[in-house]
C-alpha cells in the first residue's frame, strides 16, 4: 500500500494519508510508517475510525506495549489505555483533565521511559487543547560548542508528582514521587544522534550542582528547547492518531475551556534506559 507523506513544519512532524489502520496493515506499509516516524519524530495519521483493539495492535507493532505506571486507571487486570480526558470513558476516570501543560517527555522519571506515545482523538474542544511538539535533536544542535562541552557527563534528576505538579511544575514534590537520574544529553538508540534530554515540567536539578547554578543552566536549556523555531503545534481533529518519538521530542498542551470535552486515548511503547551521548569532559 502506497502512503502519502506531507511535512508539517521545518522542525518536526509529518502527516501520513492513504492508510486505514483498522484491522492492521502489512509489514511493508508499517515499515514505511516507521521510517517516517524516525525521520520526522512526530507522525499524524488523520481520518481514522479506530477501536481500542486497533490501537493496541498498532502500538505493539513498534514494540512491547507499556502498561500505565504513574496512575492506576483500572481496579484490576492490565491497564491497556489511559484516557487523557476531562470526563470518564468506559467506566474509567480521565487523567490530566484540564489546563495548560508544560513541555515534558513521557516517563523520564523512570529508569525506562516510554519509547513512543500514541494518542487517538475521540473528542476535542472547538478551540485550544493543542499539542506542541519540540525537536530535541535540533535544540541540541543549536547550542554553542562551549555549552555542549559543559554538558558532557552531566546527569539530571527527573521527578513527577502526579498529585502536586501534574501539568505545571511546583517547588514541592512528595518524597515518594517517582524519580530517576538520566544524562542531560543522551544518544538516540536508533539514529545515534545526540539529544538534549531535559524538560521544564519534570527535570528537577542537575546532579551534584549548586541549586542556583543548576536552575540557571536548566533555564537556558529550556529556552532553547521551547523556541518556536524548534516546534510544531498540532490542532486536533477527532479521528487523528498521533505518534511521537518520546526520546527526541518534548510535548506540551495549550489551555482550553474545561467545559468542552477533550478525550484522547493513550497507549505507549516500552523503552530502555537512555545512554549518555558523550563521556564526561576531562
């Protein structure tokens, strides 16, 4: 099956048309989709009519599916989906129901972050609730050589307190909140390219660095990562399936009227522990 690919921005993203994801696709077509994903980091496949089983099958083609870890969304059995929603769906409460959400990468506060995230749009507000996707390859490349040298060997602690800072970072996190230290610059496991792997919502501090120095360095990096020159903003339409590479992109949500329904069905592909791109500076 031939697919049609349209670039969404200079920085990141591509739209694929000419496919119907119901019932699965042949391996050749899925390999084509995978290559578009690796080349453009975010893939939008519009005009789909997918049941949950279709989304699971699509997700598992890319690797083992990862169950929901941060929040418990079902009382028993496998947690196949998480609904990013401001209403209950199929007897499950939605999570992250409303408000702006700062840039982040999914599950960077665990040893093994998600490799990929897939969202399928069921209901969307008439305005707002868009998702911004930032290119962390491009952000790293934009740094000057002296800053790149300074980042070698550094690690950052990532923390996510779902109750206290679900969408906007606060100064306090529960000591029980999941947390993990990852290199500030990682090497992408498939492309081999260096990636700037910190984010405003979940990165707490640079390990072993004075707080003031850490805060200043992180803010400099966040400003580069969040530069509009490095991101694409997706305006959702029901039936959109969006998949992104969770290791080389960040994403954020814009505000929307909480009285309007916003329901996205989420699945993730399990990943591995990110590795540092470079050895520590001498």
